[in-house]
C-alpha cells in the first residue's frame, strides 16, 4: 500500500520547503494531504453585540479584512504547493487539501489528524534562533513532542 503523508501547511516559506522536500524525496504514488489549521476568526467577524466596546466595533471591519487576506494567501500557497507536487510527477488525485478550524492548538490538531491514518507528518521548521525556539517553542517542536507513536519529519 502507498504511503500517506500529512504535510502541515500554512503560507510560510518553511511549509513550501516541506512540500518541495516531499516532491523531491517521496514516491509520486504517495498520498499527500496538505493540512492547514486555521484560526477561528469567523466568530469575531460576526459579532454584533451592544456589549462590544466602541473601539472594537470600529476596528472589526479592518480586522476581518486582514483575516480574509490571510485566507486568500493560504489558498494561493496551497495552489502553489499542488503545482510543485504535480510538476514533480504526482497525480492530482493523490493530493488532498484539508483546512480545519483550530480546536485545541495547531500542534495538537496536526497530531490528532495524523493519527487518523497517516504514515508520517512532514512540516517545516520555524526559522528562529535556538534560544528563541527554546523559550517560545514552535509548532514543529510541539508536534515532535506530542507525536510519540508517529513518525515526524522536520524539514530545515
């Protein structure tokens, strides 16, 4: 049976490097899922309550416009990632896109999804210094720690 690979994906250069790695080193028969954990901002954009501060209400439209732009960037990045895989010989039918609203946190949501039948999680390493990563942590570091029974490939 072919491998199933979960690529943790956002619109970052790190995520694009992870896709390029999969395109280069995995069989074109591999089932690849680009998995994005989206922020739950729709609730904020739909709020219309007298309890909201006037400042929040006045800025709500701008915030929601930024969130729409972020979604568009992620969508475009996913299309670019699909093209990278197709250019490397992957069949479009072997590539899936999955966007899920964050439930427990990006790392936990990625690991939960991976446990639903994937062979390996592939994700890019955040481009920060070792000291900052030690203090702040990163999604890749958290996935690595949480995925005790799963294979994790962190692309530098």
